[in-house]
């Protein structure tokens, strides 16, 4: 995928390397036979790119001279095979192995590719989701997503529609768990507020929040340190890319994302007032936090007991 905050491409290369089908099946058999206490469940038959197995360029000659940073951004390359047939076949063979009861896909799904193959999504939903599926839209705002080299939020809606439809058809209650990043280069406080509003509208309360960390070799790290976008030509008139650098700035973005945390309401209330977003404070349906903190109730055990007087 080549997301800018990830350096897997720089470490392992841009081209997907796919193991043989038999080697994967053999490893599952090894786990079944050699791992003490194996219960019949393979918890994740995925990886960094769970559904890009054998998704290669249609022509090795084109691939050898290609200079695109990503096969899937800003749009999926016309030369990229998007048939999930080999992946679906692998899933079916894996779950047919004796002693293997469940083959799960827990993470690493490129949902922008998955929607190209509804039959794959059906197979995934029917057999390989253990109630929850983790996916990573990372944000909702277009400018921030562009700096991450991630697909727009509309693609998430398209995948969710398929996911919910196929789950209903088989009578399963299954849910998507979206992951988001705070303090990514190019993301300011107003972007985070818009994301928080989206979270509330869609009835999400995220507890585990990833805050961007400038790790070596990633494009986002270059963006963080230079305050310029390396995805475009750097000109002297270019506006600098905003980056949340101080502890306070980074903490605030995470705080906005976790707007439901009552302990952070006083600081968040002050921040929203400074941003002129008083409309998000109060009891309205749109509001993120109440106007006043909840009154803390003391446990009964801590209350003073009335003195007993003996006659």
C-alpha cells in the first residue's frame, strides 16, 4: 500500500512477495501438529497486507520500469491484478484441513481492494471474521488522508455496506473496528475535531489510539521534520505542513479523539472554546462533551457513619 507513516516499503520493497500456497498449508499443519494446546483456530491468516496475496502487476516488464510510489494510491493502478481468486482458494483449502476449525483474518485488510471483488468479501464475512474485523481508515479528512496516501472515507462506507449486507445474509452480528491516528503531519486540531464528530455520529468510542511517531525511513517522518510534503515538488512559495510537535499539541489531538473520556473534559472544554467550537459543548445531539463535569458521588463506604449513643 505504501502508506507514508509506514516504512515497510522501504524495508521490504514495494512489490508484494507471495509464498506458495502449499508452503502456507504446510505451516498450518505444523502449527496443528506441533504447537502444544492448539485448539483448532488460526488467529490470523493475514499480515501487513491480508488480501494482496498474488495481486501482482499484469506485466513484469511494466513492473520493472514502474516508478509509482504505490500501486493503490492515488487510485488503484490499472496494471494491478485485483482478482482475489487465489486468496479465496487458499482460505477454502486452509479451513478444509483436518483439525482446523477456524481460519480468521484479524487485520491488515486493504478494503479499497476488497470492494473490487464482492465474492471475496462474502467469503471473508461468511467464514473468516471472529465477530470483529479491524480495519484502518486512519482518518476522515481528505487532506490528511492524502498526506497518508490512504483512500478516501467513501471507500470505507462502500466496504462497510458490503460487510453489513453479507453479515445479515448469514445471520451473523459482526462489527468493524476502525483504527485512527492522531498527530499525523498535516493534521491540525480542526481536522481532529471533525474526526471526533464523525466518531460520535457513527457511535464509535475509541480507547486504543495510535499517535504518530516519526520512525526512521518513512515519508511522513520526512514531512514531520522538514514541514514540507515530499509527495509534491518543494517550492519556495509552498505553505509549510503543520505538524503537532510539542507534547501539549500531540496530547490534545489524542484527547480530542477520545472525547468520551470524562477525565479529559475540563481540558477539552477549554480547547474547544479557544477554537470557537462552543457548538460542541452542551447537551445537544451534536455536542461532544457536556457543559459541566459530572458530580462525583462518594462511595457509601466512605461516608461518615452517625455516632451511636448508648443510654
